[in-house]
C-alpha cells in the first residue's frame, strides 16, 4: 500500500460503492487510514462485511450497506445511512460496475445492453442524483468521483455495451459538474486502464475463451486476435496495482484537487495518449 496522508479526510464522511474487492477495497483501506468516516456499499455481502471489519481494525468509523446500486432504492438508502449514522455527507466515490457480456453490435441483445447499462450507468446516475440532493440540502458543497474506464474515452474492440456505458458515465460526469459548480459541488471521473483486479482477470479469461471458440468455429485467427484489442500495452508496460488507482482517486476527492471539476482523468499509464 502507498504511504497514507494521515488525517487528510479527518471528519469527512465518504460513500464508497463497489467497496468489497479490487480498486474499491484498496480505496477503502487507504481512506480508513486517512481518517474518513466510511459508508461502504456492495452487493457482495460476505466480502463487504470483511472489508468493513478490516477498515474498523484500522481505526475507522464505518458502516456497510449490502445492496445493489443498479437499484434506485439502494442509492437513496446509502445516502440516508450516511446522514443517519454520521450526520452529513462530504464525498462520494461511485466505483461499482461490471464488465458485462462483450459483443459487437450485430450480436448484442437489448437484454445484454440493458444489464450493462443498469450496472455501469444507471448505478452512477442514481448515486449522483441522491448525493447531489443531499449536498444541496446540507448547503456546504461536496465532491463526487465517478469511476469510468479508458473504454469511456476510446472504444474497445468487441465490447460495445461496456464502452457505451462508460462513455455515458463520462457524459453524466461533465453535465452534473456543469449544473452544480455554482453550488460548490465538484464532479470528476477517473478512467483506469487494466488494473490487477478480479474484474479484469474475469474479463481477460472471457476474451481468451471467446477467441478460442471463434477460431475453432472457423474465424480467421487474425480477426479473432483483434477481439483482445488492437493495442495491448500502455506506455508503462504493466497493469496498474489497485493501490495506484486508489491514490489517484483519493487525491481527486481531497482538498488538494479543489480546482478540478468536470474532468475525465485517465489513470492509464499513458494508454490513451497514443
């Protein structure tokens, strides 16, 4: 883990969705060390309870909400839980998301697209809605960070639902930032490239399996290989570590980033630069 900035979030109440694994897990642990009061949200109950225990072991005040943020009621409830437990809300990191089922436009069904949009876009839409309502009610500003992807800045071969959902997140981010800047609410997104997480591992395994099946069915190997992406490397020739993404995320929601809003930050090792 990167060295924490002791007391950076002292007295701050932070919602973190998708807190149980990967980037969310790393962010929760570091935020706990930096003094945040945490409302952790995840649909993985066992893993969520585990990260709750671990942040409390670090001395943090924290609660866990078992829920699915693709459902509007969960997003309303998590904000209510923050206020009823800690009396206020200062920061929200909307991190939850899925890879969904990759596919090209001729193969993707409405049901597949709806599932990915519900988990990647509507989850962020509902979260931002109730977070902004609370910020306006408290009238002291606030900070929102939406976790998008390099797929929200570029395209990814053979993965239309995911790319479309993440572009939508970035569009929403800019619009909410524009609409509420005058109220002291900052809204940014972070767009990671490949990071060593369970989600990334599952995505790689899916693409590999799908590519092998396509070749076995008679697809030209060159075309099948393009399903893994026309570009395979960032300038920093490795995957990111979850702690590295957490470092950028917590900077963006800290007072050190007080002049940043409506930004779509690429935390991608240079992936989108070429």
